[in-house]
């Protein structure tokens, strides 16, 4: 008898969920809608942070942002929680929400993550020339911005280059993971002030890595990229330490 009852329950489960279960799920509909809106608002504010509209250390005014986007404070605060999880903003008690100023420890961790993932992506490159096109597109953009003297845009193009290098792994999960790294790294670059001294030498190094990949010399490309990232971390850490002294005083 128990076997028959259990079998009947299994059949019922396969036919659909109960009315009470449907009602329980329906109770969460408003949360889903609010969360979806908050995620979209978070993306809008995230883009404004990453492009420098809201630089590191600046206070984010709730009334002004709500008025500009046309959302409630509750929705914006939920969006801020998404951004805090991504380490892009920080909440200070009785002061409000600020664009986060990364620490030197953050810089070290970001570059450690980059060395692991970017070098592995190059190591696993299968020689597909088509997958190198985004790398060459980023170099074209970087050259255009370099010639125009737009060093902030050169820095953005540099991130496009490394995003394309990471994409050689062919993993959407890795790409999603690294998007958080690129966003945090943009905060570091923006906090440094004048980006020219840092970005100027790296365009040539990016080209050299691309040429090695074009030639199929993956091992040398990986070694060059590893050395490149070690050197970049040392240079940016030294420059960033000076910038932090200005931002925190």
C-alpha cells in the first residue's frame, strides 16, 4: 500500500506543482521584479563608475541618482548592495555610499588573479586565428586613442585587450568572473590620476604578445604575458601608493 501511495505521489509531482506551491512562488513575484529593476539600475551606476563619471572616493547622492534614473530609493539601495558585493561602492555609517577606493592589497590580489587566468588562457590557445580578432581590434582602438592623446581611452582599450586574451579560454564563466576584475581595475586606474606614464609602454608589449599568438608561439607569449603582469603590478603599486596618499588625506 505504501508503495502504491508513494508511486501516486510521484505521478502527482510529475504532473505539476500544488496550488499552495504556486501561491508560495507567486508571493516572490514582486521581489523578482524589484530585484530585476535593481540589477538594471546597478548596471547603469556601474557603467558610470567604470567610465569615470563617478570617480573613486566620490559620494553617491541618492536623491540625485533616483531623480536622474527615475527609481525609488529602495530600488537604488538594492542596486548599491549589488555594487558593494562587486567591491565598487562602500557604505559609510551616517555618511552615505561612496565609490570605493581600492587598497594596495586589492591591487596585489587583482594582479594575482590576472596572472592565473590570463596566462592559462594563453596556454590553452588552440591556434584558431578567428579568436584573435578581438585582440587585434583592441590594438587598433588603442592606437587610435594613443595618437589622439586620449590616455584614459588607451587604458580602456588595454582592458579590452586583456579581456580578449581571457576570452581565448572559451569560457563564459571565466569571462563573467573577470568582468568584476576589470571593473575594480578601472577604479585603480582612475584613482591614479594621469594614466599616460603607466599605459604608454604597454601598447607595444600588447602588440608583441599578439604577434607571438599570430605566429603560434604560445609558450613565449605566455612567458611574456606573465613577466608583463609582474612588472605591471610593481609599477602600478608604486604609483598607486602615492595616489592613495592624496585620496585619503
